[in-house]
C-alpha cells in the first residue's frame, strides 16, 4: 500500500506502511523515493538501524543480538550532502568526500561502486556535467561496471545542465526514475544494483560463484532534495542497508591460468568493462599482435600519466591495435605512486618509472616537470635510440600512428631546422582537412602526441621552464628563443584525438566545441606522400611556387554563408588577409577560421605567415573520416584496425576539397604576390558580429542543455508528483 506522509512541508513516499513511524521521526527537508526490494541474492532495507542505537531501547536482548548478527552480514551506505560538501560513508566510515567550494565547481555527477559481497569501495569518479562533453565519459564509465555491483550515483546542484542525452539515458537504463522530475539546483542521489542489460548479449554469462546478478538494474533508493520557497535545498540524506551477497566469489574460472594479477585487480577495482567481465575477458598479454610496419630505426614510446587509471587503460588497450606496436618499446612514466595505475601497467607487462610529484595538484609545475622527467627517462633507459614518441594518457590513437611517425622520421633526422613531428593537426576538421597523406611544415609547439630527437632534448632540458606558477611547458617551447626558430611537421588529418574532458587545461566547453568534432585517420595502411619535400630549402621553393601560381580570390559574399571557392576550378587558391602580426590584431585569421569551420581559438600552424587549408562546404561530418567523439563513445572502433566493416570509405584523395592559402599581410613575405593593400581583407565589426553568431549556433547545435526550473505547485498532486516544472531552454544536437 502506498503511504503519503506530510511532515513539516516535507514529502515522503514509500511502499509498505511499516516504515511510517520511523519516517515520522526524520526532519530532513527532502523529497525521497524509498524502495524496499527483494530479488535473488540481494535483500535490501531502505532505512538502517544500528545495534548501538537499538541497545538503548526497551527491546528484548534476543532481538538486540539478532540485529548485531545481521550487521555482520550487511553493510550500510550513507550519502550526506550539507551545503557544498558531499560525504559518502560505508558502515559509518567515510570513504569519499568532495567539497564544491574547494574544487570551484558546482554540478558534478559522483559515481561510486561497492563490492556486493564485501562492501569495499571499488571505484570513485566524478564527471563535470555542468559543462558539455563529460557526459560521454559518464556513459562509458557506467557501461563498464560489472553486473551485480552496488552503484551509488550522486548529482550535485547543476549536474543536470549537460547530462543529456548520453548521461541521462545511461542513468535511466540503470533504473533512475526521478531524473525527469529534478530541477536545476536540486541535488539527487540513487543506489542501485547493476543489472545485465547494460552488457552485450554474448557476455551475459555471469559466473560470480553461485550469485546471479539481476537481469535488470534494481534501484534500492532514490532521493532528490527539492527547492523550498524558491531557494535551493543544499542538504540531502540517504541511507540504505544491503545484505552482503553470499556466493559472489568472482569468476576466476573464466580467466586464463596465468592471470592471477588480473583476477586480483578485478576483485579490487571497477569500471574496466571487458577487462573484468566474466565471459571471455580481455587479457592484454594474450591479444593477437597487429601487423608489423617497416621500421628503419628503433623509436620507443613514453606515456606520461598521473592519477587517471581509466584513461591509461584506454590508451594502452588502444595502443595494442596500432600497427607496429608489438615491435615498439614502451615506457610509462607515472607522476606519483598510484597503486591502481601501477597495476594496470603490470597487466600490460610494461616498464614503469615513478616520478615524485613537484608542485601542487592542478598547477602547471606538476605537468611541466613530469614531461621533462619523461623525456630524460626514456633516453636514459635506451641510450642507443635517437628519437622518442611522447603520448599523454588521455589520447585516442589512430591505427597508423606509428607508421606515420616512422615515415616522417627521416625528415627529422636529415633537417636540423625541424625539431618535432606532431601527430595532431590543428585544422583537422571535416570542412578544412581531407587528405590523410599530406604533411606540412609549420611554426608549432608539440601537442597531443609527438616525436622528437635526442639532440633537441639535450638542448631543451637544461633550459626547461622553471618550477612555480607560470607558463605551461608547450607554450614555453613555442617562444622563438626556446624553439630556436625550428619548425614542426604537422599532418593535414590527425593521427591522435584528445579524449579527455573537463580537465585542468581542457574544459568541457573546449572538448565539445574544438576536440570532439575533429577528424582522425582510420586506414592503417596510409602512405605519407612527399616526405622528401619537407627539407627546408626544398619546401620553401615548393611553397613559394604554390603561392605564386595560386588563383587569387576575393570575398564577394559573407564566407560564413557562402562557399568562397569557384565550383568548376581545381585550385589551389589564395586569399590575402590584413594581418600585421601573429597576434592577429585585426581578427582577419579569426574571421576566416570561424567561417570555414576550423579551430578559431588561436592562430596556429603558420608557415611564413600563411595558413594552408583544404576546404569544402561547411559540414559537421566528413564522408571519409570519423569524428573523435565517435571513438570516445564507442571504443570498440579502435580494437581491430584490420576489420574494415566499421570504416567509412578508405583513405582516397577527395575530389570535392580544394587547397586554400590564407596569407597574412604584411606578416608574410609572400604578400609580394598580392596586388597591394587593396587585396587585403580586414573584416569590419558587422562581418565579425555575423561570423560570431554563425559559429555560436554551430557549436551549440552539438550540445543538449537542460534548464528546468521548479515553480510553485498549483495542486497537491502536482507537488506530490514533482511535475511543477518549467522548461526554459533546450538545445538539441542533430
């Protein structure tokens, strides 16, 4: 029987009237949905009583002993939010604490996973869903939790803002029923037993001893603290007791005999999906190696990581599918001695070196020093090698990553005016890049996967950016004095993608607007053309000849609304812009970058003041390449590059994209081929304003924003059902 209790303006709803007397003692201003559920192997009660509190009551001794016995085979999870602090406890022992004020954020989703047999905490992560992009990582995390685990999810204050669509769908699949009735500024929490519907059909054989996980996720308790008189309620309390599952001994028989380390890891940690699944688990040491590639020299990889074991696992698994990885040495440099991180490197049988953290967490000093230590360590570990590839743990790797580096390595060897090869293309977007075989020279710093040589490292390390607050290591290297006017090799289409979000250096907004929409190569057999042309003198001559012979165009219509190149001519084409310095004071580069659909945050990848793009009419997708966001959402796309069933049309040279040179004048020496200042485009305020409106619509179209407000209820039923909501704004991605 449903019971409705009205207490001090507080609404409680539960199933079964036995709890009414207890509920009436509670004075917390929350809206709570309490469920008492029973299913095979799991028994739950919504509100717990401790033996210490019962002892003071006038009850028979035998009842007290019974309660004490039950405590030994159960564990109690408590979620308490008070103003800006969240505390989660197990058996009255604090296992997780988060302060919004200390972390300068309000709107995170917090995910914790407990072992259903022991009650031990196996996972704790938070996702900044008050910004775009992190909801994709939330979805990946929830789908990687093994069936039967106890899952606790807490959303604080503005967590709803960018939870949809992926994060919201994942939570609903886990049994959340109140999300659509939660308003902004209202904290929410849920405890559920993970069911088997979130995993693949072929993996549903759950072999954790005699315990059978539920077919569907079962919510134990769900609670939301509604607004009171228009003000956000910053207090929330939820407590539930679960009986330990008997027979949940793990699925050790499913793992190969030598995998004791993996069994131990999966008994202690959660969120690794196929690594710990009971049916056909992913065993790193037993994977079939990808095909070999031609290698003229030994170029090891160094991976830098800190306390992001899930990202590290993703990149190590991804690396297993990159052609040539089986023959490549790998060194992991970990900033700090995080046990989970070290166990992951052991599972992949990789050498690991620990770096003692320098500086405070979140400061650039910590990353700056870890990068320097990684460069020193890899050359010290293998003194015979001349080059190294440096990867950060939050990257997505293309299957031809190593092939790309080995094909371009001779240019780095033979030309002292080059100091690195980037795997990341700054303009690798559907509308500004199309040819995966093209590489260029540019003034650029290392970013998101790069290769350099020993002579440059020996020069740079003694001059490295000093500890303390200041510049990031990559921007420091971009300075002319530190770079010694050396240039980088950059690809037209990226071989890496940034797969993190809402971090220290890349916010959720930046990830969604500038990183998720980039394109990556997918063909492991891509051949890089004209590597010999990258030699300094040869490239300068070729490039000048390109500018000299390019067809000059003029802007007749607004470039954000009309394709600016002639339809029946092949090009290349050239457009002269009014640019006095690299700072782009007239916003001329910015104007064209926004309209053409490339990264408009800064002016990068210039060669002698010129930006080279291969453009096509603006589109959010490319017919020949996948977006980075697709690999983040569906990581199985990276598992086997030999399978072409998932691939778009394989790397052919496109016929609908045309080369355009944007020449900044008087910045570039190639301005001599213009007709004078009358050819130089300098956008006025009206043109810039229109460009900003267009680019804002484009970027927001890829997000879904929820702005749901709680309004005064018209009826008691409306308040009871929490339908007194007003939807004020919602942007839908297509």
